[in-house]
């Protein structure tokens, strides 16, 4: 186990933990399954959370970086808890879903945009969570406490939104990635920074796919001209 924890490879002359690469690989796999609305997105993601938790606590685990990102580490713990909720919710919904993916498997959630009230709640939590998390992370000595606080808060909101089926959660992830890339590059967490770039592009794809699915599931979005034509016919 010690050998697995300490295994490293060299990337552009810098040491990189193998478990950071593998953990992000599980994260990308979970995102792909989430895009397809497959329940397995949650347990796969939780494995990645466990691995990345050890990466961002350099003081407790062997890491080549000299920085502790407590917000990044803390969000892995919260991800694990929200993952259990998402796993339960999607598993329950799958058995009642009439929607099926391209492979014929029942979809675990029906994408929809959050309502105005739900968006206000998300915004309030985003501002309040970041404001509350900043002094805590700063007191703990977290490197880049303010962006780290937003990444922690935004990530939790995005994961919750995914569990609820909000199309908006892809937009929250994009906002997290925009802040996360420079933070991780500055801290020397190169595989994670690279994955944030990949996630950013992936989120644009996911946003488009879920948006289309939400429109297809809404007959009330049929153009007025089409309805008029049907009435005349």
C-alpha cells in the first residue's frame, strides 16, 4: 500500500503522483457516465474522490507538492456524501424512468432547468458558502483560500444539481473550472489542472446534450407555428 501511495511519474521534469492521475481518470469516467445519465456515475466518482483526498493533503500523505489545499481535500469528503445521495436518488428514479439512452438502458434522471426560485437558492448558497469558507480555509493555512472556497462551494452545488437533474449544474462546473485551472497550475498539481481543462470542454458538451434532452421532454416547447398548422389541418 505504501508503494501505491508513493508511486510517481515525471511529467515535464516534475514529479506527479500516480494516484492523482488515476483519481482524475475515475473522475472523468464518472463525468462520462453522468452525461449518459447512468447510475454508475456515482460509485465510480466516489472512488476518485477517495484517491484525490489523499493528493490534496500533502501534510498527511506523501506528495511532491508543498501545498495543502484543504478546500480541495474537503470537497472530496463532501462529494462522497453527496455521491451517496445521488446514487440513491438516481437508483430510485431509474426504476420509474421511461426515458432510455442510446444503449437502451433506462435513464436515471430527467434533465430540466432549475426554476427561478431554485436558482436564487443556488446563488445564495454560492455566495454564502464561499464567504463562510474563505476565513476557515485561510485559518487552516490552505493555499489560495478564496478560490479554494469557491471551488469547494461550487463543486458541492454542481454535484447536488446533477443529483436533482438540473441542466444548470453544467454551468456551475464551468465556473468552477475557470477558477480551478490557474489555482492548480500555481500549486503544481498539473494532472488535476489538465483534467480541469478537459472537464471544461466536457461540460460544454454535457450542457448541450442535457439541454437538448430537456427540450425533447417538453412538448410545451413546440413552436407556436407548428401548433397552428396542426389546428388548421
